[in-house]
């Protein structure tokens, strides 16, 4: 527990489970108050609110699909009304709809691009005016190592995560003059419900590609996000930090 993020207000998308949940907890441990979104897991979301409040933080959650632009704008306005400002945005919400391109449906393509890429546009746009007026802000986008190296069977997901990297760099250049830093984290394979879907054969194949020979714990991604959210990373912008056990070196 530290206080590097004391008085800061963080918004994390998709935090009812997995990496997003760990990020919300890690930011709260450093002193930040937390607003977060989720799509379906109401029980886990409410449990997280309780857990954050038990740490002495203000916490609020919103059930909303991150790909919905209008809701993103409304949620950001609500948070500004409730908390007075937004200092940190973590664009974490994401999904997979894996399959070979040859068999991939248009719906699976559209759902992944909307859930993983448009969502980053939605929330970044929703908070950037406020951050610009504060002359301060940190936006951290969760990409993926496969957005850098590619992955068969994940054309939609890889395109969305490569898109997130391009969006990160453009936003970093556009917002730098207002003292807003925009960076991305590219995790490798992390033990969450998302990778739980993989079969044993797929998991073995993945492990053979990881120099550290294990998947990451969500907390190992969250600690890097916490660093980027703090002034320790105040001179970093437009960067992509791979937290991938050495996959993309
Ligand atoms: P996860 O365990 O499946 O959890 C996803 C979280 O995001 C859940 O809280 C879910 O809410 C929420 N969510 C998904 N789509 C949403 C939407 N449209 N609107 C609002 N909330 C939404 O996934 P994870 O493994 O923690 O992944 C988190 C992020 O890290 C994703 O962007 C993912 O692409 C990225 N990532 C993961 C890995 C990995 O190996 N796990 C590797 C690289 C990058 P509900 O519970 O309510 O559905």
C-alpha cells in the first residue's frame, strides 16, 4: 500500500473480473478512488465495490457495454459530477471470438473490433476534454503481445489490439501538449477466464513460446499499469510496454 495515487480518480473499463479487477485493486492500493464498468457480471462487480470501499476508497460501478459510445459519454459525465475530475483512464475491456479467418463470421469480426478498439475510442473521447481542462491525465490502454507479433486464429483480436497501439500513439501525440500521457501495456498470456477457454494442446503450444515458461498472474499486469498511472512514469508517452514473459523480445 502506498499513496502515489492519493486524491486521484481512476476509471477502469471491464473490471468485474480478470486483469481489470486486479488493476482496480492495484490503483486503489496506491490511494486512488475507483469508478469502473462491466458488462454482465453484476455480482462480482458489486463484490469489487465492497472490496475497494473496505480499503477506504470511494468506489462506484456502471453496467455498460464499452462499445456503446453514448453510454461512455454519459458515464464519464456522471463520474465528473460525482468525483469532480478524472485523472486516470484504463481501457481494459476486451473480448475474444477466435477462429480462422476462413471461417470467421462478420459478426465475430465486428464484435471484437467494437469491444476492443471502438471502446478505447469511446472512453478516451469521453474523458479527454476533462483531462485537457485539468492539464493532467494518464490514459493506459490494454493491448496484447499478439497485436505486435500476430497469432493464427485471432485475426479479429490481433487487428483490434494492433489498432489499439496505433490509437495510443496518435492520442499520445495529440494530447502531449496538455500534459496527458497515453501509453499501452501489451500482456502476453495471463491466467484469467479469457485464457481458461484454451484447450490443453493450445496451452502447451503457448507455453513453448514463452521464455519465462509460465503464464502471467493478473497482478503482474496490474503492477505495470499502476506504474504508468503514477508520476514515476511522468516522462513516458506513446510507449507500448510488453509484459509477456519475454515473448516479443
Ligand atoms: P476476462 O477475464 O474475460 O475479463 C474481461 C472483463 O472485461 C470482464 O470484467 C468483462 O465484464 C469486461 N468486459 C468485456 N467486454 C466488455 C464490454 N464490451 N463492456 C464492458 N465490459 C466488458 O478478460 P481478461 O483476460 O481480464 O482481459 C482483460 C484485457 O486484457 C482485455 O482487453 C484482453 O484483451 C487483454 N489481454 C488479456 C490477455 C490474457 O491472456 N488474459 C492477454 C493479453 C491481453 P463481464 O464480466 O461483466 O462480462
